[in-house]
């Protein structure tokens, strides 16, 4: 639209009424080319200038007006009637031709291309198919309890949390790979595991407390990783390390269960042991042993990955 308004003279009749022609004819450049010759021609036709003093020649020129190039040809032609002193009178017949300014056309095309590219990028751009598929897979496998293989209206809160934790390893592996040179999120220690588990629990429970202090047992205290008071549920996060054995892990769980038995907001405790390197040799035995470790407290032990 802007370019059409810029070059609108090309759509008008090409004569002295054309706006581009008018603009050129009234310009200083045109006047400097023609005025001297027009004055000599008028003097010659009136007989004030002799034929020897009047040099007969045509006038030609090219000038730009906005986005249009105007080429003018002023041809000297005789007219009827004799001049004083003999000879013919003359006049200039004008011919005008209009064309587009090529430089301006290229500039406008570049501007239009930039506008279209920015418009496409900001309005029509969407993530690559691989990224969309990855994000949908994350949502489908880790965040949605009620879709696909996880769909069940009969799952208890404990079973849903357990299902989420069992898939934590696959979730952590996907976060460790990121495209476009963006920094990946690596799970390197227990604090990283707590960070991600807390974020996952917050998606489904509005009241999740972290770093809650459990009552002292034998003069000591411990921190509950995550407490969900509305469900009377505690999630304790551990990450297996090279120095941890099945026995040392069992000792930690025994001590934690003894402490949590006095916790007023805890009826169920879920121990989540993240063991990506397989330091714990017999997780099945530990799960079986500690699920029946307390009469007052429901204990669930979840290992990820579940070897």
C-alpha cells in the first residue's frame, strides 16, 4: 500500500497534468536546464535575437520524483507564421515518459520481505516437530496421571505419587539432553533430586511443605523432605551413592521410620531412593522388608530406576 501511494503517478496519464511531471517541471533542476533556452527562443521569435545568435537544439533530461523516474524530451519544431526579420518561429514540443525507480523498488521489496519474515517468525512460527513431540512425551509420561496407561480413577494418592516417582529416572534422562546449545539440567546429587521431586509434587498438591523438622528421637532431629498435610503424607528423598550399601541404606530407613512415627502430620511415608548407577544391590528385598516395618505408619519404598 505504501509503495503504491509512492508510485501513483505511473497510473496517471502521462502529460503536463501528471503529478510527477508537474513536480519535475517546477523543480529547480528543470528550470536551470530550460529557462535560458526558453528566454533565447522568446527573444528570437520576437526578432530581438538574430538567427546567428540563436543556437537551435533540443532539450533532454532525466529526473526522479518520489519512486518514479521522469524522462523528458523537448524537441524544437517550427510553427506557422514568420518572425520579424525573416525566418520561421519555433517552439518546444514536450514528450514525457515515466518509469519506476529501480533502486526504490528494490528497497521496498527488501522492506516487504523483512516484514513478512518477522511476521512469520513472531506470528506463525511454532517449535520444531521434534521439540513438540518431546514436550508431549514429557507431559504424557510424567505429569499426567489420568492419560494413557496411567488412567485410573481407582488409584489412591499414595499410588499416584508412587507411579510418578517410578518414572523419575526417565524424566531425569530427558532433562539431561537439550537442543540448540541450551544448558541441560543434570541430576548430580540429592539436592537436585529434591528440587525436581518438589516441582512435580507441586503440580498436583497445592500444599506441599519442604524442610519440615520431625520430632526429636534420642536427642536427634531430622528434616522431612516433603510433607503433604492434607493427605497426611510424607515423601523422603534419598540418592544412592558409591559409599552406600544395602545395609547402610536400611539403617537410615529404620532411623527415619522411628522418627516419623511421632510426626503428627504423617500417616504414610514414601521413601524415594534414586539410584541411577545401581549402587543398591537388592532393592526388591528392601522394599519388601520395609513395607511391613511399622504398625503405626504405612511405609512405601520406591526405587528408580526399578532394576
